[in-house]
């Protein structure tokens, strides 16, 4: 042991044992000439146990050893535990484990390795004397590694030479007793196997097919079996047996590609029709003269890069093939290395600052920024450019960024999603230099009309109310903004234009609407349309629903296969009852057949939308009557001139009309002799109906004027 003090404490010595200590001094010139020697005998320790006896180690597996022993002859008290100290022979460090019994199983050892053991007994007074060291080896196992440096060489038209080296020593797990070589035609099942002894490093596969590609792999063997195999290697036998009685012809197509400190050389094999065996190539080169340096390459190598050359220097390069007969004819090439370029500074640039994202539309954002390295004029005069990255929020870290390049201090980003929050950042790139990403800026694109229709429109009948139905739906998958309301369209005649359908308005984001006052035992067609601050989206699919009869029976959703024909009847379908239909007349009137006379009679319907009327329930409104919340105000682009506001034109006043009673939609009833229709008793007079129609006509003109920004009535 080495120390710098003038005393040392030596521990773990045996009691009543003589030790010899030698001390030598060292300085910067080396050790002293002689040792100082001292003999010391340790004291007799009568209170600790003597060594354990009959210690033995029994290998149990490739990674475990069982250690057993008998108690000390002189325990000198009560034995409380045993300490097993062991280490791998040749390795650094030792391990200690305790055992209260007379045996211990050591697990997790290395395969086929020697381990040294000793056992120490403990009593209530402390550590006793250690046993002598003894060595045991774990069992062998299959190799954990494949053979190394595995290569194939085609020797003739019917033979291939296999070469290899043993697996790494720490992976052999025992004595290598042999090698197993398996070979087959390419991508064929089955194959053949050859086994060699453990000392072989080369084997020739013979009796192969001519001009055939073979796959070969090899594994090492121990007494426990075969180990890990190498990947399949491939080699092709020659088409004909090649001649080696003459030197090979010169290589073909010798090409050189110079760089400032290297030259890449490539070539092709000699013509195959020569049928002369080539065992390798010799590549020579020198500055101004050939063959100052020579490199020997294998027969299957046809590319080599000569490195560590001097810039702007001319080199003479030679390539020749050789076999056992000698070197063949030489091919010459000259190449001049290029001038060495001074590497551009790779110090990072400062990132752009003042990044702003200005929203132009629902799909376009313009970005502007400042580059502090350009100075006050902020004009790009060199080859620098800028890369913008952006992605939609919210999103996880796995969402990929999209990128766009710009050669100026601004960039237009198109193809964005409406009403979506985006994160933007930019960096500058100049040659091999580039900056880090700038601070991110976030902005939201403008709204657009809904891009899809409401989904899953479902009518649900109301128990005890055959003239009412509740419609439920889901919002559009592409709202493109904040949904401000829905329009519910329904009619009894699907052939009508949209403006002839009855419309019910739903404000806000409600996803249901109850339609009441319907006619019993009648087929209705429903569809829903969403709107936001920018307008209306597409209309949903039409759902067909038949109201129940007066007694509450029948009715329900009619699937698309039950479509009416021109007579108003449903084709007969097995297992399905016939459903009576009604036909809508123009202006919403309904037509029904008198069962006694067989003559159709018509009743006038009511206008599609009612205005300025007294309602006891929620009013029916037109699409344009929905309240419009104030739209978002995104940043305005400095490149876009502001649009002047549209001047509103006052609406010409008209005389107030007397309030008109709200009457329910006309039910489809059949008059019976001797009875008066109760609904007819409630009908308004002809004069009131005429006044209502005049009021509706004026309001429809107002609606058209709003669309055309021309309020005239």
C-alpha cells in the first residue's frame, strides 16, 4: 500500500500470526535503495471462532454455485452468522453475502468462469478467522455470440470458401468444440449443413451449381449445443471455371473524383468473357509519380477513397488486377485535388425579433418580423433566407410543424383552418449558419361559414302529444366559428323549394327543438342548417317522420326505402303497414280527398314565416332574424386597405297593421255531413288574411333589401 503519512493501520490480519513488513521511501527521483524491514506477530485472539471446516463449492448451473461448509471446531461462543466473500478470478472487486445457515446459493454468476471463495464465521464477539480460498467454475453453456469476421469467397464455378474467427471470448461460454455451417440456394428452403472441428478457421463448400447464388451462415458449438448464428451472407459461383495460368486483363472504366484532400477511385472488373481468375486489385498513387503508395483490395471491391492528400496537387493513380500468376496490365489516371476552402464561421446568428401574425382571412395569415443583423435599413442584400414554422393549437408535442421559406422579412401563410389558433416562429439561415427559433406568436384565423352540416338529426315523438315532435342533432364537425343558431326546416312536400318550407329558429348552441301544432297521421320532412357570424352552412340530410294518429298509435321515423309515388301512396312492403300521405299545394295549402264525394278539396295554408304576430309559445323566425354577436376583430394587415363601412339606409315607415291572431297550421281533416269543422270557426276573416298577406309581402321585400344593402319597401 502507498501512503504519504508516517504511519499505517493494517487490518484484517490473522490472530497469533507473524507478519513481515517492508517500508521503502520515494521522492521525485525514485525509491530508496534499501527497504526497512520489521517482523511483527499479532496477538492471540481467544474470543472469536476458528475457521469453518469442510468448505466446498458445487456448480449447479452455468450461472450458479452452491457453497457449503461445517461449523468451526472452536466456536468460542455462539455462532450468529457466516460471511461468504467471493470474486471472479481475474476481475477487480469482491462481493460479500451473509448466511445464517451452513450453505448459500450464489446466483447471477457469469457462465463458464472461475470464482474464488472464502468463509468467515461470526460469534457474539465479532469476526472469526477466514478459511483458505478455494476456486470453483460455473458450467459451460451455448455460445452467446456468433463467429466474427465471417466472409465468403468464390473459388470456382462449383466451390465457395468460408472464413471466420471464433466468437468473442466473453461470449464463448465454454470450449468451442466445432462450427456448424449451413448453406442453401438463395431464398430456398431447406439446404445443407457442414460441421467442422473447433480449430478450423476456413472451410470450402464444394459440389455447388454453376452460376448460382448461395446463402451461407455459421454458428459456434460447445458441448451444450449450437450458439448464435451469423446473418446470411451471399456469394455466387462462377459461370465457368476461370483460368489462372495467365495474369488477368486490366480493369475497365477507371474513374476518379477529386476533392481538396481526397480522391475517390472506382473501376469495373475485367471483361467476364476473358475467363481469367481475379483474386484482387492493387491501387497505387503518388504525387506526380505513380505507385509511391500501394493498397491491396479484395476482388469484390471496386471503389476506394484515397484520403489525407494535399490540396491543389496532381496525383498519378494506377489500378491493376492480380491472381496467383502475378499482376495484370496497369490502368493509369491523373487527378488534381481542388483548392481548400476556408470553412465558413458556424457561430449561430441572432434570431429575428418582433414577430407579428396578422390575420387576413379565415385561411391566410401574414407574418412580419425584424432582423437585427440587417441594421436600420432592414433590406436583405445577401443570400440569407427565413424559415417559418407553424402548427395548430391546442396540440400535443407529437403534432408536426409545417414549414415555409421566405427571402424577405414577411411571409404569407395560406391553407390554414378557419377559426383555429396557430403558433408561429421564424429563424434566419445564411449558408451554414442559422439562428435559433424566435419567440413564438399566437393568433387565431377568422371565422368562415360552417363547413359541414349538423349531424345525427333524430326526431322523437312526444308521449300524449301526437301533433308535436322533438328534433335532436349534433353540431357540425367543421363549425369554422362559434355557432350562433340553427334553422329547422320542415314540410309535407319534399319537392318544394327551400323558401316554401316552414322554418323554426333555434338561438345559441341548443341542440334540440320541439315542433308543435303538426297534423296527425301526416308525413313530414325535416332538415337542419347551422349558422355562425359568417353565414349559413350546408343543410343536413332530410329525415322523414310520420306523426301518430289521433289516438297516439302509429307514426315514427320512415326510412328512405319507403318513398311515396305519384299517387301519394307507399308501395306495398311485406310486413309493413300502408301509410297515408298528404300532398302540399302551393303556398303551403293542403289537399285531401272527401271520402263521400271523392272530390279533392283544398284549404289555404299559412305563410312560411310569420312576422309581428302575438305568440304564446316560441316564435317562428326567418334565418336572417337570428341575432348576430359581434364578430372577432383580428389584427389588420398593413398591406390591406381598410374597407369603409356600409352606410345604412333608413327603412321607409309604413302604417302599423292591426295585430293578427296566430292560428295553428290547418290540420288535414275530412268534413263530415251535419258537422261543422271547429278549425273553420276559428279562422280569421278574409279582410284580415288579405292584410296579413300584404304585410308579409312588404317584409319579404325588406329581407331582400337587407341582402342587397338597398332598404326600399
